[in-house]
C-alpha cells in the first residue's frame, strides 16, 4: 500500500483483520461525482460535469468491483463517452500493472506503469491501497471516484443525455428493494467470498463460508419463481453486483478461496440466471476468464507456486 505517497513493502491481500481474524476491506477514499450540471453529488466536491470524452476508467478484468463499472458502461451506451484502460491480471509486488498481456493495455493516457501512480498524482500524500476501478478526469487530471458502487450509479444517472435510457439500473420504484438486496448480498456473498478466502483463523473462515452458501441458497430460492432478474423483469444494479461474483465462482472462489461446498452449476436457477445476464448486450465482452484465473491464482499468499488450474470447463456459459 501507499503511505504518505510512498509505496511500502510488497502487495499483500490482507491489510486489516477483525477480532476473529476476519478480512476487513478498505473504505474507498475518492468520492466525487459526475453530474449532468457539474454540481456536487451525494459525496465529494462539484466541478465534474458530464462531458463526452472527458472521463476514463481504469479497470482490472479479474476484479468484480471493476467489472461492475464495465457492465454499467456497456448497458448505458457510454463506450464512446468514457474510454478505458485495462491492467494486467497479476497482483504484483507493487499491485496493479499496465502492460502487454493479452486483453490488457498500456496507460496511453498518463503513461504510468502502476495504478498506484494514479493515486499519488491525484494526492501526493495519499495513504491507502491503490485499488480499481478508478474513474479519472482527463481535464483536471485527477481521480473522481474509486468506489464501484458510486461509479455504477453515476454511469446510470450522472451523464444525462449522453447515456442510453434503455436500462435504468436504479429506478425510483425499485430503490428500496434494490438497497435491501445490496445490503444482504454484499456482506454475505460479494465480500463473503473474500472473507472466506482471506480469513486468518478457522473460526472466521467457517463463519464466512457458511454465510456464502446460505446466501446462494436464498438467491436460488428467490429465482425459482421464474423471474428473469432479482427484481422481476427489470435488470438493476443489484443484478450487476450479483453477477460479477457468480461468474467468478467456479473459476476462482470455489478453488483458491476454498468456497468448495458446491459449484455454481449445481444451482439450476442461478445457473440459468448467469446465462441470461451474459446474453444482455455487451455483458459477455466484460468477462475474461483467463484474466480471472491468472489474477486470483497469482496471489502468492494463497498460492505460493502460482500454478493456474487448467479447469473448470465453462463452455456451458459459452466462455
């Protein structure tokens, strides 16, 4: 991580633990918002008005949080409005790296080698982890926001007429239901798989493990009534949050994170749901199983020899 703008030691997945030895995730620190008129959003300062070709996303295809923003960008038709750079899949000693691995890019915008250089350019005394996604402002050359939940919402409503109205990912009439789903799915599943994989005690591992599979069982039951998505026929941000975890489950979390009670293919309703989401316009293009496997299995704390498994077979998803 960065301490007062200086990179310290090598990258390690666990920076903080709770009293049981459980994994604690860092809180995002850049929380400005893009709005149609440039006024301040829910958090942060104003001055970030929606403009074509002003903003840039830095993402990792391994990362579910970054992939949330890629899906929202696709569904809102913002590909020509917001440019993208993709880091290489491995978590190296200095974190995320730009390079030439297939599917990755160089940082043509700033010519940086490491993502942490974005953070120190935005704040020369920054202390914290250099995470993705990063929404970057080309005009002021700073970070707008590094919280995926914020970025998805601003992609949905912050770009005004620049965005497609075909999908409303957070419609007013469903917001209470979406917020409730998010509040359950995030700790028990989205972050639950990380709490399982990065647990430092048997107690914290088992607690997170059982929450993951209880949540999967609950979602399997919810989708058993033939609804298309979590809120019925409407595809929302709650579906984005769920999908990015589910598509990584068999390829990574089942193995490297020891979430090995059942594979996702053993849940028929969730299995069909994933295929349904993959068929939405542009979503399949945001999924790169090679990056996902290379990235998770490069975590030396969990896989010292960094051997990437040949399986599983995901041809049933068309991947």
